[in-house]
């Protein structure tokens, strides 16, 4: 990936809810720790698929698994 920073200068929200951001790439700014991160997915019916998100909660509920841990499978 080619990481970089962009200075956003304008945000427009259309009647359909689509958000358009305008900005300029700042090639000199290499500070990636102090900048807001965004990501996006292109709308392409050839490569996008529909998914269902299921939240299961914590898998591990103990802080530490002691030496007497047994597993009955």
C-alpha cells in the first residue's frame, strides 16, 4: 500500500446521502500516527458481496489460563 496524508478542504453531502470529499495530497507529511484514518470500499457489483455481521462476544473470558487448564472436546 502507498500510504499518505490528504488535507480535506471540502465535504459535500448529496440529497441521496452520498458524501463527497475534496482535498489535496500532502506528500511531505509523513506523520501517520497523529492523523485521522479513513477507508472506503468502491461500489462495484463485480467484486463486492453482501455479508451478515454476527457479534459473538468475548471468546476468552479469563485473564489467564492456569496450568490446571483442561479441555474436554
